[in-house]
């Protein structure tokens, strides 16, 4: 039989597409859009609430009395220390100043935790973060989240400690911003927005829960070892000098100095702040290249904290260190 005379077989029909309830589908799409819009509105409201929680206009109506009392006590103790002078107490204060500020704050809280400039083996990570806790400058999560917010909103509304926003007040940037009380909800928003990958880490939660103990125990230990001179120099004077060394980075380096790089903020390099803060005063360099483990980018911009990082890298304690010299700074 020829192909032309062969009986044709019926092609199987495709199953009919299910009927779509068009009004229901439109309603579902409408609900999804409304939910997305509501989510955006909540995110925007949370963002504005977070920025507003650092606004200087709230200061005198929302004072954090524990912070104010603690910092005042440290300053009073620093003055009293001059009436209880021993060389041993001064030596301990100098050693603890370096350990808590350079290792704890500059290396641990700042370059390691906030900017991920390197990775550290677990024992070293615990040690440098403990040194940061002993500085009395806040828990690791609070410090890192606040600093990341500073970079996000540097010298714009929402910057926690800019001398160029709100009241254009250098004292606000240097000191007063610390006295502003913030609610637990504001604190949680800060963590969710700026340290989401850190906030549930067991080591950081441990320091968050035990932070108050680390403020008291060193004072007890210092007094037991060396009496009033050791307490006043090793705790009060050491903390006070370290506080101002850090605060000058927030205030002075956004007011005075020179710039190697064009950035969207007013960050500057200031040599004397670099001296008292173990290299952190090369602040314009840092804002231009925040994840770089080097703060000093020119041969004369000395950076003692980076010298420690180099030693840790050489011994394998620090690894994946981001220390490549960035694009040449302006002459």
C-alpha cells in the first residue's frame, strides 16, 4: 500500500490547560505587590529610626547614665593617679594601653572584625577580641556595627560621630555621642543591618553577655596586685588615655590634616593622631581603602599596628591578609 493510501493515524491531543481563575490570580499578584511595598516601607522606617537613634538632638533627653558615670569615674581616677605614682603602675598602664588599644581595638575590633582585613586562628581571635573588650570601648558587636554605620554614612546624617552633621560639633564627634542612650530595639536594628553575619557567632555572643564582668574583674585584679596605684594607673589612667586616642580618630581626623585620596567624606590624615593611636590617624587612607590592613600608605606614614599584623602573618597566625599597597596615593 502506498503512503498516500495508508490510513492516517490520529495525533494525540495535548491536554487542555487548566482553567485559571483570573480574578484570583490578579488578587494574588496584588497581595504580593502590597506585601513587597509594605516590606519596603518597614525597611525604610527601620532605616530612619536607626539613623535618628544617633541624632545629637536626643542627647540631653536620653542620656545613658551608666556610660556617663563610668567615663566620668575613669577620668576622675586618671587625675587621682598623679597622687599615687609608682614606676611599676606606670609600666603596667603603658603595657595595657598598647595591648588594649593597638591589639584590641586597632587590630581586633577595627581591622579584623569590622573590615575583615585578615583572618585569625581561633586562639588569636579570642585573644585580640578579649583585649578589645578590656579596653572598655564597648562589646565587639556594638563597636563593629557602629563603625560600619560610620563608613556607610560618613559625614552624612546617620553617621554616629561626625563633626559635620547635626550640630556641627567637634565635641559631639569626640565624646558626647557616647552618652546617647539607645533602646534595645535600636540596638537590634543596628546588629541586623550592619553585622548580620556576626551577631549569632558564639564567641561574640559570649563577650556580649559577659561584657560587664570584664569591666570589673581587671580592676579587682589590679588592686589585689598593686593596691591603689595599680588600680588608678592600670585601669583609670590607661582607659582614659586610650579613650581619647580613639576619639581623636572620630573627631580630629575629620577636621584637620591632609588627604591622599578623594573620598566622599571629610576624612584626613593627621600625624599626631597616628602617633597616639598606633597608626589609626591615617584616616583618609583608611576611608579610601577600608578593607586594607595597612593604614599608612606612604613610607613616612608609620603604622605600628600593621607591624604586628605582619608578624602574625609571618608566623601563620594571621592569614588572607589584605595588605597590598593600593593605587598610588597623590603626591
